[in-house]
C-alpha cells in the first residue's frame, strides 16, 4: 500500500509522521510526504496516486485539513483518507465529518501498520484497535485504543524517517539543529494541557515511558553520521523526570556524543544535582514553564503546584551552572487581569531568563481550563474559532477593549522589558497606545535574536533577522 502524508507547513520536524512512516516502511509499505507550502496537495495526490492519504491534525488546523481532504477526494476518487494526531484523539466525533474514512486515537505507529496491512489484504478494517472507521453505508465502528507502548516497545520502533522529510522539504535538511524524543508522557495535570485527557484514555497505564539510553544514543549517532548535527533539541515534555535515567544518559552522552543540547525542565525539579548533571552532560540551554507570577493563578487555576521560591531557586542554580534558560508564560488568563499579568512580568525580571517566551492564553477544548472558560462565558466565539496559533491571538474575552489592547501590547513588549527592566515604567504607558506593527516587529526581532544567539546556535546575521521579521509581517497581514 502507498500512503501519502500531507502536511500544511513545516515549522519543526513532524516526529509523529516520521515515526509512523518508519514503521510503515519496515512493514513493507510505501510512504510519501508533501508539504503544502512547497507543492499543491491536490496536484501532488494526482501525480503520486496513493492508495491512502493521511493527515496529522492539531486543534485549530482541523478545518483546513477537512476542506483540503474534500478537494482531494473530489479530484482523486477512491482514495482512502485517514486522520490522526491530537485533534482526532480528543475529538473522535471528527469521524462523522464528510470525507473522513477513518481516524486514529492515541499512538499511531502499530495501529497504522495494522490498518494498511488489512487494506492491502482486503481484510475487515472495522475492528482494529485505535481506529474509528466509517463503512460504505455510513455506519461508524469505534474501537478502543490498544495499551500504550512500554519502554521495550519504544525501543523496538524504527527511528523517525527523516529522509522522507528531507527529500520532500530540502530546507529542513540544511539545518544542523535537529529534534530527538527520548520518551513519552507527562505525570502532571496542568489545567491548560491535554495530558490529563490523554491519560484518561489509558486508565491504569504508566503515564511516562522512557527509551533506553543506548537506543537514544544510537539514534543520535545515526542522525549525526547521515545528516550532520551540531545541536540537539530534546522534545520531551519534561526531560528530567527520571533522575536515574538522567544520570546514565548524561554520563554516556558526555563520553560518546559531546554536542550541545537543549531540553525542557520543570522548575520545582531543578536542584543542585540536576543542574550539575545537565551541565556535565553537555546541556547548554533549557526552558521551563513559569506561566504566571500570581500564586493563585499559577497554583489554584493552572494547577502547577510550584512556588515562587522554587522558580527563583531553579533560575539561580541554572545561572550558577552556566546553563542558559528561557521561561514560558501566559497572559490574559481567566481570573486574571492586567495587574496579575504585570506580576508575571515582575517575576520574570527577578528570574532573569535569557528570553521570556510569552503567549496569550488560548482555551483549548477538552482541557480543564478550556472547558471552564467556555462554561463561564469567557470566550469571544467558540472553539471553532481557534486558529492553531498561540502566539498573538486568543478567543478569550477581556474586561474591556482597553484591557484587551493593553494586554496584547504587553505581550509584544514583555520579553524586551524582562531583558531591560528599566523600560518597565515606560512600557506601562506604551501599552495604552493603539496596537501597531512597531510593537509586533520589536517582539519578533527580539525573539529571533534571543533564540538564535542565546538558546540555539543558529548564528543568523542581523539582515536575516530583519528579513524573517518582514516575511512574518507580510504573512500576518494577509
């Protein structure tokens, strides 16, 4: 069988797609990939003539993929369409949409192999675990997910098929900064995240699973030798969850790989030993979620269970061990206001990150915060109005147009003010001005500089920063 994956755009290596592709190829199937920014997906489907066309879908992008799939099916009658990823997992009612033949909930590697094996053999596909399948008569068969892959199962998977991406999208091959995933799952129940809903799909299952150190190092060596590698981004939700694993990993990594890397940590897990292990293992930069400066918002609303003292202590330890760090923050939270958002600014100023990443809160459905916002009438519109972007737009209602304008402006000037605290007084006046492209340009330029020069060694020239910012502005204005 031939499966064609269609991806709207590439902003990072789509690890889910590439892992499924590796499993399919190992099982003897053919896989292609088309990126919509490089080639018209409808024309590509006509050219490649796949048996199956597949999409990985995030909430907010689902209208795009559903409409695209309808056009592809009209142009290529008989093609079988499948959907996977976070949105179908949490909204399996998507199977009822016109043109959707099947959707996968949960982990997709073995499930997709089983589906294509059955399609190739002409066998019944209506009882395959993880799949919701629509029959020709319109009836729908909904199957529960199989158990999550354990550690041995993760090690048994073939590595992500990066060649598929690099052949389809050569720009991705040119970078020497590449992502690796060492494990799956998160033990925490932050109210703005899907992790709790995902765990509920698998009651009684182990929530976090880690590949063996040897398996991870083998993938890194293969990527380094085949494609070139100068910096690694470990994409795990929280890289430092398993301290025993971290000890083994950092010791072997320092001996066998010796390349700089970045990971995501959690401030209340960072102590003297963790900071030491990260630095000795070659870690040069990390990110952690500060989220909100106000204690009530952070712990009672966001369910972070993290004190101000733990945040500042983690920041101090990372600095002492010469590990560059960024923070992640949210403005416009339900139950908050401009004053609490300024508390977030002030805590960041005290923490002194190399970059303060800040988003406007986006209320995603099937999360505790999202459902609360919807139930309490805090949304300007519905979940169908989500765009998939979390950087500078939100469907959350504000107390007044003036509050909305000030918080949106604060988001653009936030990181620069953290870097230069003497701007704080001036910014309190600037955010009262009408929204304007100058604030947005400052935001993008500073973000590009901080990420590329401090957190990831991309070494872009000032002209490249300006060019990228101009391109962003053109896209945003369309």
